[in-house]
């Protein structure tokens, strides 16, 4: 029987369908046009979302992946189309987000000739991806796609790049479905040493002052329920990293709040008082640890992680429990005694009360002065019954939303952690609406970050993506201004911003908009935003020189937190 020969571009379509892809974010161009031509016949199976910039495609794929648990996919052309995705690829690598980026490339015969829109995509992206591969022949397409998705989603997730030469898109080959679940020399989930499980359990059972650090690894592994069982059996208070905030309900009695530079007093101070530090699916980055040489020196340390490279990278630990934390937490929990640490838990209370009196209440329940970012975030959370997805950009809007939003559901945090990418928020929020269409997506964004990817309002207009945009407008690059205030004698060098008329911009894109300048109008504005079908832009004029406090300044001990600036 004659073989069914089809183009490499159509093989790509069939392979994506086989990977159960339903949504792609992309932007066409010359070197990827054969793929887009093939996509025309797959519109009933593959929903392509036309973004307005390739960076937006990568971030949208990230947002989709973060809330859905699936691999996000973006499709772009060669040259600048490919290089425009670099920020998103690096962001996904830092934050362990599974995306597959498919870039067009000039034909194989033209490689190395400096042809129009040629660039070394593989060379550029290798350091910032789990795998980067150039497809030069149509017969390799199905294999490459299957391998790409396997690598992206397995183990510690991350981005994969497929650079698709134009001749491989147009040449003919037989489509043979591939289902790769093994790559030689790639060990996605390391074997768990049973002795490490026993040692970890023994340390936890003997600890008097245990503290748990909850990271995004809990979300990625689907370990949210076993985490609660583990914490309750160990009777161990917990702090959460930025990306791990929704892994544990905000109102859980053992949740002591966010860790790190702008984390809670209790979780940060008690890091220096605990006798056992238990890190689960987090990487001890500098925003968590503060000064490394003094970080939790008094405590023994256990590190649960799927990536051996993270063990002892920044913080030396006593016990490393390698493996998927859903499985390793289950194994350790089975060996735990039912513990009670009531005195230890109660020792957190004075710090909570102090922070509530000096920082939290003035931020979320101010009685005078301009509106504050924190009170906006808390009111939005309350009016969505704490069930919404919190998406943020980067800056003061991010930190204050993270501090004051509340979570009851898993996979509810979509923000740029390790890279701190301004411009991330808007396209990522669009992606989130497609990854979790049944949920409310609330985007907190500043006037600086908004203007970095504001063109994606066009995507929202076209798709009617129901993103609830809360623009916290302070007419400054707020986070940089705060650092200038602290460390550069209030020399506000190029941080004040002259802003456009955002209501007119929203009107041009057909997006309902309202501006709030008075506190008494805030509740009504939020209600109107949430009750309006589809997208909405709520601009809130907030205090111009607001502060994110408390703050552990760079190079300081994690328990040396600034409580006031002025």
C-alpha cells in the first residue's frame, strides 16, 4: 500500500493534535507561512490566538500553562519573530513553566548565509531552555514534537524550542505518530532514596520548632492535599514563596504568609528561630534567603525537590529528599507521628499582631488620603470570594497584590517570579483566560508594565478575553522609585511617568473602562467590573509615593525587616 505522504507543516498539525493541544498563541510571518497554511485546515481542532507581539505569545503560553497544568504553545516566524520570544522563554525557564515555542527558520540550504531573517535560534535559546532543536527534515517533525512535549512537561517543567526550517515545512514525509516517554541520559524524576525519607521523618518527629517553606513545586506536582495532611500531622507552621502562594489556602491556620523580601514578619523572623527548616519545591533564591551566611544557621534543613541541581546550590541542607514531592511527601507523611507544637505556633502571634497593627491595617483599611494598592487587592479578592486567579505584572503592584490577595483554590497565581518581567501581566492574563475559562482572571498591573505590552489589548478586543484589568496608576515606576527613595537619596531619576488617557485607549479597543479616584467609589467600581461580561479596565488612581512594606533590604538578614521609610 502506498504511503500517505504529507507536508512537514501538516505533520506538525497532526502531531499537535496527538499531544492534545487545543490552543496556540502566535503571529505569522514569512518563514512560518507553510505552517500557517496548514493550520487553516485545522481551525476546528486548534484554536489559534493572534497576539500583537511575539513576546505576548510566549507570555500568553506561560499564563495558559500555569493555570491549566498543560503545555502552552506558541508559534512565530524566524529572525525578530523568534528573538521576540526570548524574554518569555527565559521567564519560563526561571519559573519552571512548560511551554513549547515553535519558530520558523530559513531553508536548510540557506543556513549560515545570513539570509533574510535568519538567526541562530538554537544557539541563542540553548542556555535558557530545557531543549532546543532545529528541524531540518520533514521526517523528523513528529519525533521532535513528541520529544519536545515530553521534555517540557516532565520532571521539573520548562520551555522547549523547535526551530522549524522552511524546507522541512514544505517537503513530504509519512506521518507516523510518536509517543516518546524516554530520552537517553535525561532523568526527569530522580529515584528517591528510602533512607532519605526515613531521615527526614526522624528529623521532623524530633523537631520542636519546625517551619515549612512551600514553593511552586507543590503546585506543579499536584501535591496540595498531601501538603495539608503533612503540615497538620507535623503541626508545622508554613510560609509560602511568591509562586507557591495558592498551594496552601490563605486561611489555613498553619499558613503564616508569604516569605521573602516583602514577606510577612512572622514567617521571615521565625526562619531564624526554627530548629528545622523544611523546604518543599522551592529553590532558595536570594529574595527568600536574604544574607546567605546568616540564613537559618541555627536550623537543620530538609529539602524536597525534583531537581538535583537545586540541592545545596545556595543553602547547604542536612537531608535531601529527591523525587516528585507528591510522592515524597506521601512517603514521609506515612512515617510521621501526630505532633503538637502549640507553643511554637503561638510564638508567631506577636509578629502577626505587630505587622497587622503597623503595616496591614493601614494598607487595607486606610481612613484618609489617596487609595492604596493593598486595599484594592484585598477588596477584589473579597468580592471574588477569594476564588479568582490573581495575575500580576511586576513592581509594587505585584508585591502588594501578592501580600493582600487571598486564595482558596490551587493554581491561582500567575506572575513572573525569577525573571521579574515587566510586561508579563497582560499577555499572561489572556493566556490564563484560555487555560481556565471557567474562572475569573484578575490582573493587577502598574502604569509602567501596562505600557510595555499594551498592544495586547488588541488581542483582548478580538477574542473578547474576559480579563479584569485593575490598573493601579501611581504615575511612577513605583518599585524603582521606592528603591531610589531608600538608597539614592530620593533622586527620582527617570521614574516619574507622564501617562496617556487610558479611558480613551480602552474606548478605542472597545473595552469598558472606569476610573476611580475616590475611596467611596471603589466598591462600586469593582462590582461593576466583576458584573460586566467580557473584559474590563478599572483604572484606580493610587497614592503616588506608596511603599511596599515590610522590606528586607538586599544583603540584610531575613529577620532584619524595614517597617517604615518616612
